[in-house]
């Protein structure tokens, strides 16, 4: 649907009264002027497509030279920025939010270098360090104030054994994010039900901190009673106005192959409950590439939206406008 809108906006306007006879040169000049004006209007009003969730990591050569991988977390597929830019170009995606990958863990130097090279293309989401000494709070401040990161990810499986995200360090990090004006993304890979009470407690205690739920909070279409509890928990988080949902990594949350049509009901319910202006599309590059392809991940979102069906305006919000509103001033170039 977004692609159709692009095509409609880019069609040159025909000059008025073109049926009247006139010298060809005069007709061409006026027609060309009108067509150029139409193209200019299109470029100004064209909705941007922003990928709200992806990763980049060093190429093997970069890792050997300057940006080493975390031992034991060497990637098994390419995820360097040149490959990403190629995929984005082919899919006509304008920008993205880069989430710090586990391959580099708390060493943000590779992603920082990418953000500095392409400041109008990417925004960075750093990874929270929940070490018990509390050093992660200072690191978060530095990454935001010095390196320009605009979001932070909470990975609950990085917390010390037996600790929750609501411990003293977790609350300090979450509170600091609100103070800095950056959203916190939650990765509930082992299931939302395991972490719902923590998320609710943090949202209640710190209402100024914006929350992003990665990958539909990992709520798959349910196949049993236990799984049926998770999705209502996700929808119930809509009562917190600071909570947003990423309609991302569709291959992770669908039980069907591309184009993941079993997610149409999930998307319908999320948009109905949260509103399209609190939902954002993402790919989870580079993991998405061997699953269905980067460009195909974008196409899947539009196909699912057509199934719902969503309006063109709702799809525009999901495919980019929500992220643009959440990070004002970014991707405007």
C-alpha cells in the first residue's frame, strides 16, 4: 500500500487545458514546469520508510583489525553496514534504528562508528549493562551524551542470576532513561509472561520513561491455553500511554512461512488497542535475510496490513511515521 502511495505521488500532473492548440515549445515548457513541481511536491510529502529494529556488526576483517567480537559470540552470517545499506537500498528503506548486537555486547565502538559515518541514516539503541556495581548507569549517560545514542535495550537475560529488571540497578537504569528522554526496549525472548510484572512495575513507577516492546513482545499466535495468556497481557500494556509495540522480526513470531499471514489478527488487535501511532515496523536484519530476505520483510508487512485491512494512513504510521515522531529531528535529511 505504501508503494502504491509512492507511485501515485510521483505521477506528473498534466497541464490544464492541454487540449487547446499552442506552440509545442510553449506547451513543453509549461508541461515540464508542472511535472517538476509535481515531483518536488512528491519528494516533500513522500512518507519515509524507517526500519525500527535491526543490528549491524563488524565484518571478519573489521573484527580482526579494530572491532573484535565477544568471544563465543562470533556471528554466523554477514551483518556489516555495507551489506545493510545494499539491502536497504534495494528495499527503498530510508533509515533505521540500530540495536547494539550481542556479538559486541557492551563494546559499542562498532555501532558508534556507523552512527558517526551515517548520521542522517541511522539512530542508535545501546545495550544496558545491569552489572551489580551500577557502572551501567554512567555508561548509559556517556553513550547518550557523548556518542548520541537515542534509545537503550533491556535484555533481561543479562541481569545477574536470580535478579530481575526491577532490582536497584534496573530501576536506576530505567529512571535514567526517562531523565535522558530516551525509550527503553524490552527483549522478552523467552516469553512476555516471564517479564510482564517487571515491565508493569517499571511503567507504573516511572511513567515518563517510554517503552518499546520488541517483536510483538514475542507473542506468537497461541496454540494452547498457556500461550493464550500472553497476548492479552501485551494488549493490556496499552493502558500505559508510554508503551509502543514493534511489529518486527515477523519470522520470529509467526508460525507460518513468508509472508507470515497468521499475524494479521495480531496486527489488527494491536492497532485497534494501541493505535497505529504506537506501532512500528522492523526487520531484525541481518537475521531476517536467510529467513525471507530484507526487501521481502517489508513486503510482508504491507501484505499483512492489506489482510487486516489497515488504511493507508495507518500503514504510513507503522512503516515510519511512528518512529519519526518518537525520535523528532531524526531522518529528516
